[in-house]
C-alpha cells in the first residue's frame, strides 16, 4: 500500500528541487498575507464566513431542495449522484445522448475526486482539460498536485519539453509567455469545436438557483458559452443561502488563494442561453456521512482556496502527489479518511500539527485539531501500523501518568548520554532525518526543584 | 428510493440542529476616493483605466491603439465608422476574429476593480471572453466600495447570466510567472465616463 512517508521520501531525493517547491509555495502564502493585511476587517470576514457556513450545514437539506426547485424553474436539469460512479454514469449518459465524442472541461476538483477522465476515456470520449496547469498535467498523464496550482511541481523547462513533444513548439523554448500563447492557440481550437463543456461550481445560491464559477483564465466561460451543452458538477456542500453571501466569500476566496483581490472572472449562471442545454450534477460521495461526524463536519465548510496547502510545512516539502488522493494537503487529509479509512490512514499523520493551516483558513476550519482527532479514530479502529499505534498508545499512557512520565524522561536522557546507538538507529522512525539532541543531565522538573531548594 | 431522496434524507438526518444565519454587518473604512482606488487596483491586476469626458475621446484613444482594419464590435451605443454594432443574427463562433469588444458595465467595484456585466450588455455571452482586447465603459459615478455594496446594488435583479470581470484573463501556471492573456482577452481597458 502506498503511503505518504514513502512517497515524500521519493519527492525528497532531489533536495534543490524540494527547496524550490517549498519557496514557491511560501511566496504564494506571502502574497495571501499581503492581500489579507490590506483588509482591516479580514478577521471579521473570516468569522462571518464561518458562521454563514454553520447555518448552511445546519440547514443543508432544505437549502438543497430550494436550490433544486429554483434551478429547475430556471430551465436547468438537476441530477443527483450518491457516489463517484453514479456521477460518472450521469455525465456519460448526457454526453452519449447527444452523440458527442469530445468534450472540454475547466477545473473541477470534484471530477478529479470521481476519476471522471479515465472513466470517459475508457468509454471512448475525449476529454480536454482547458485550465493551463491542468492541461499540462493531463499531457504528462499525471493528476494535479495542487487544487489551485495543478502543476506547481513542474519546471518551465520541463513544460517546454512537454509542449515540444505534444504541441510542436520549438525545442528548448521555456519562456512562460511563449508557452502560454502556444497553449492558448492549441486550446482555442477545442473551444471552437466542442459541443459540450463541463465546469465545476464554486458557489450555488439556494434562493435563486444560480451558480458561480471563478477562473482567472476565462476557460470555464469560453467552454460553457461556445458549447451546446453545459454540465456543471458540484459537491453538495457548495450551497450558500443568498446572493449577498457571495459578497463575503468572493472577498475571501482569491485573496486566500493567490493574493489577488478577486479572480478575473466570477460568472453567475442562472439560465441556459437560448438554444443551449444546462445540467447540474449534485454529488454526495461521502459528504452526508462526513456531515454526521461531529468532529469532522466542519471540513465541509471548505471553499477550496488552498491556503492551507501553501502554508503547510509538510505539503511544501512533500509535494501534492505524496498524499495519493485528488485533494492533497491538510484539508485533503481530513476529507480522504472519510472516504476510505484504510487507504488514507497515513494522511492525518502527514502533519506537524503546527496549526498554521487553521490560522489561514478563510472559513476558520479547525484543520489541525481535526487531523489530531482523526489520529485517535484511526488508531482506535485499528487502521494504523503496529509501530505507530504502539508508539501512540505508549505516549498517551506516559503523558497521562506523571510518575511514568518522569521515569520515561530519566530513561531517555540516560540512553542519549550513555547509549546513543539505542536511539540513533534506523528502527527509530523519529531519528530518520533528524539530529538527536545532546541530553541534559536533569529534567526541567529536577532542575526546578533543585534550584528552588538552593534558593531557600 | 431515488438517489435524490436518499441523499436528502441522509443529509437531513446528519445535519446539526439549526444555527441561525449570521447578519453581514461589516463596516469598511472609506479611506480613499473610489475612482482613484478603482484605477489603482485595476492597474495592479494588469488592466488599464482612465477618466474620460466623452465617447469621442474614447474613440480617439482606441484609434491610436488598434489597427483600423481590425474587427471591432460594440454592444450598446453605436460607433458609426469605428465599430460594428452587435447583431443577434450571427453564430457566436463567428466572433473568433474579434479584435476589440466594447461593452458597457453597470458598475465597478473599487476594492478589486471588478465590473459587473449582465448578459444583455454582452450581446453574446461569449463576447467578453473570446475577443482579443476588451474595452469596458462605466459611468463615472457608478463605483461602489466593496463586494457587499455590489450585491446590495444587484439585489434581486433578474439576469440569465452575469459576470464580474476584473482585468484581462491571466495565468501563472508556468512557474508562477504571471502571463496576461490566457484564454480570454489579452488586455482590458476601462473608461470611467463623465456624465455627458
Ligand atoms: S480548508 Fe480552509 S484553507 Fe484549506 S482549502 Fe479549504 S477553505 Fe482553504
């Protein structure tokens, strides 16, 4: 079974590259900070956003029904998918009912989560991802490594080589402007010929039945407005009650994601254009189950800005693919075990629990606390490897018993001073990649007691 | 039971007890003149903007910037001899070679330089995206401070499709280098038109 530690080890083979990855993401995080600081009411916005989502989660079934009713009144076809398979089947049926063989798709992490592309390809449908970053990873036959910056792990020279191979650009040209223009020309052909376009959904408004799609590239709009059929796929947690709530979320989303004041386009789709057909697929795929998990339901507030990725010291130094799931990073590590505890039991451990994610999250999800809670659940349910589970159980027994704790401390210091090989060996997973400290003679407690006595 | 009913009942039985909706009561400091803030932010996101007195002035500026033979299309007021007027008789795919599209927005938002455009102001929905260069005219008085004000303005107005446009299309997917002109317009130019 793949796990985060092994995959990160692979990613860490090339140290300068890891440093570059780390610094690039930190730079994005800093842009977020600068944007947030320009808004004096930033913290207030985060609180309001979080509490709007509290209301949404507590009233979700009613809002979903209201959204459906209004969308239908707007002339939009509404479909419901209990899981990924049903989602994929619905999409395929719409495509096939029009006799279409090739579609364009703008960024949708939900379709990644459902593994739609391989499914459609298996059914002889050509899918062209039109977001530049997604097109790059698609040509490279890889999944995106980041939900906002899909090819953040790629160097421009490598993209130059990839485009040389697939788009026929001159070998050795790695100029971002040149390559972007080449992709623009390449994808325009698809926009102009596609009969069906798929998009994701950033927000769906219950009271009007409209949905909002945000992009910088304009690819969602190019696809949707030039095609005869538009399919928009959304997770059922994307609902917000009214238009005015967009004011809050659109102020937060792009600033948190890339430090921009807003994305270039925030398009509000309410009714299909004349002669056009519009579909919405509302997907559960584990979300209703997560809603019932008291400790984890807040993860459904996520607006997919990726601020928690960019700030995470583990993500920055292990790369998106090490999470082996469509949505990587801290939030992905909370969402994935809900879908499959066995396969993703490693992910809540891929964190230092430093709390930086929770500090930047625009909807104030207690991300690091949820990661910590998942660890308890996974150990309890027996999904964690023997070494880790023994270590965790021992640690909790030691930490909850003062005399055991003191004994353990004395033992540890004695070992590090007198028999360091017992700690500094390859069986101690903690020692891997870490220097063990020189151990002091006394614990803080011993030092404190001694000094207190001396002073008297 | 259909998937719909199964999903809705699972959601219903798992959702927490009702939490009232929060009021949006956010006070914003109005520290800067809205026009100058709008123009400053627009520039920072790769757009260009200026205040003008008349459409003649706009035409003069655009004539200097764009080849007279390039295809220009306008929605709203007419620009005889300069830009063709939008006609519903064509297929949107024929907009492929439009060099410049001139549209009129309802209002602009100072905090992020977005302009609000509804479908009736676009002619075709595809127009503001498929053109190479986008020109947007906004009445000088129609600038709001924040997105909260924007949605207050929009209220319950009807539209079939509408969008906020902020600057040209862009991407930074290649090593985080910002490139203007991804799939939509390569440039975006805004004119704040003084009351004629
Ligand atoms: S959990 Fe918060 S910070 Fe992370 S992607 Fe979601 S909204 Fe953004």
